[in-house]
């Protein structure tokens, strides 16, 4: 999680993805504890483009980055932090396209 201690906490995706162009993260010291259902997690994202109700969180149980859709109360464990940083635009676009379940099935079969 060294990334969250750095100065550049914004990832820009350019025109590669239609619906999401950037994500900004909170500095590590400003991350927000959040209770989702019965689990304590840590909100890492400050803003996900125009989607105010989509959070990137740390799930300490799975030790993975997860995406939480507040509006639909959907929680998706995604990947380890480093992999999420490399593919975050694709993961978020898949969520918005309703294709995240397919990605999750692939991650489970590949042992991610």
C-alpha cells in the first residue's frame, strides 16, 4: 500500500474506457473505516469519476481490494492491491457494464 503514501493518488484511464475516466484515492492516513453488512473494511477511494456511490475498499478478510456499489449494496472482491492498480479501469468499467460477475468467476478459477 505504498501507493497510498505517495503524492500522486489519481489514476487516469484516458479514452480506453467509456464510462470511467479516473479514480482518486485517499491518502493512507485519511482512509475511512466503513462497515458493510457485518464486516469492518477500509474505504480507499475518494472519488470514482462521477460515480459517488462506488467505493474502492480494502477487505481485510480476503486481503483484497473490493468494489462496493452503495446503491445496490453489492460487494465484489477483486484482486490484490498491485493488480488492482494495473487493471482498475477495466474492473470499474466491467462493474458499470454489469460484467463484473464474469470477471469474478475468472479470478476465482485462476486463484486470484
